């Protein structure tokens, strides 16, 4: 008989707990999305190996590409990514562009401000179902701001907490997290906790927001390919980017169409052939599309064949058949005891209360909650969405016994 040792049980428990890992939020930023400017200079230094130690100290009016591609700078401002280095929520330097996701990756109701920087004369390669491929030299920037009231957004109601970078260097993707204090962002390799209090639907909640360590970033961004582990972006998928935005001319345009027209995206097919998910509070949209989009952005990076929680067998990618055993219908998770309510199946069609996928969204203990990192409170709106979706499933999909 195969017997698990204690440390193996701990690792499996962690894997099975991973449904989301810090990322986007429940209040996606809706600021101007047309921030593309002129063609940048080449991002790669002539010889990264011989880059001087003071690359991070260079002060200029352009993005500091040599430092980005070779050095983990102590100060976010050293990379010169924003016109005002103390405001990472708008006005990126050339060639940065703002982008928005169609659904929410929950992390304690934080607002997110996302930007992508592409190297000279390079573009993103469209993929129908998997993450988009970004060329070497690309940089993804995501800033997190916690609200003082979860029902309101905007700079006056937010505290800037951290900015995360994913940098595609010649050696692969590198993840860096910077903590904000007094208008400056400092690199935190070991992670940090930030005390915060917010009003959430009439309840005052105090908690420690956790900025992930470099090792913790790997939990969500790590994929296993051909026997080796790599770090990759999460949210750049067609169905998550296929949404309407408003450009600088106050004109509505599809985000993918704009990227294609501006040369940032190649091989975009007809939009009517591209999958689309929607915001969880968009009651005009299909409930299944909203629920699967939410589970994809919160869960699929871990619950995939290549993800950190691959051992669970649960596959929550948007394009997996949600009526299948693989997606969790009448599927028993290995290595989890069912929690305080002793539940047995990931999804019980027609019964959200008896479904582990919904149940673990409500739990807060580290060994039971989903995710074990990335949130310290319950996403009330996300919990309600998944319960309503499972309750709405036809019981004929599967009889769990």
C-alpha cells in the first residue's frame, strides 16, 4: 500500500487548496484604455552580463530597459515605467498600455491597475484557449490598491499597497513585488504583511494584507512543461481580454480589436469566433459564462494539468466541459477531509451548499480556504455567483452517491 509521509500530505493539502493566487480583483479598473504612444527603443542591453552595477540608478525620461532585462532594482522608480513614479495607476511611459480583464480575480477587494510593455517592433501572439505568448523583453505591471469601503472605488477611497512586475528576460519570466510606503515602492523578496481596515457591506473588517514573497509568486505562476518548471503570466487569455473599453477619444471599442489595429496583437480571428466571459455582476450575461470565467481566472492557473494543484485532478479552465467529471461534477477530491461540513464532491449539480468548489470559497482557515494564499476574507459576490450557478445546474448532469 502507498503511504504518504507527513510532509507529502502537507504539500498535497496546499495543492488542493489552491483555487486562486492573488491577481485581479472584484472591482476592475475602468480608466482610459488608450495609452499607447510612440515606438520605443530596443529593450535589450547589448551585453546584459557586463551591465554596470548602477543600472538602477540611471535617471531618464524613458523606460529603463537595460535594468529591467538584467537587474532586480531595489526601487520601482528605477525602472522609469510611469511618468510620475509615485502614481503607478495611470500615465505609463512609452510603450506602456493599460489593459483590463472581463472578470474578477479576487484579492480582498483590491482594485488592480494593469499595464503591458512590449519591446520594439514586437507583438503578442493570439491563442484561442491558452495564455497569450509574449516576446522576450515584455513587462507586465499590476498595482494593487485596497479600498476603505468595498462598495466604492477611486483614488480617494484607496490605499496603494503593492506593485508586481512580471519581466520576460532571456532566462525566462521573473516575478518581483514592490511595497508602497510614503510615495515610494521598495522591493520585498521575502514578502510582507500590511494592516488594513475596510468597511464591507456595513461590517468593519481588519486584516493583514499579504504581499507575496518571490517563492509564493511561483505557486500561482508556475507551470510544468516537459519536466521543468517555468513562470508564466495568468490573465492574458482571449476570453478575459475580449471586452469593450473606452479609448482616449471616448469611443467604445473592443480591447482585442484595438490591440490588433495598433500592432500589439497578431493573428486575431473574427471576434464572433473568440470566446468571451463577463463581469460577475453583469446580470444581462449568461450565468454559466460568468461563473466559468470567474473560476478560470481564480482557479485554472493552479487547477490544470500543468499547474501547482495538478495532483487534484480538478480542471477549471474556461474551455473544459463544465458538465464533466474532470470539471468536478460528482468528483471526490483526494487528500481533503471535506472540512467542517464533511462534504464529498467538488460539484453536486443542483446543490451549491453540498459542493466543495463553493464551500471552500466561504472558509477562512489556512488549511481549508480557497486559496490558502491570496485572500484573507470571503468574496461575498463571488460566493453567491458560484452557488447560484451550481444550484441552477440540472440534477440530471450527474447523480453523486
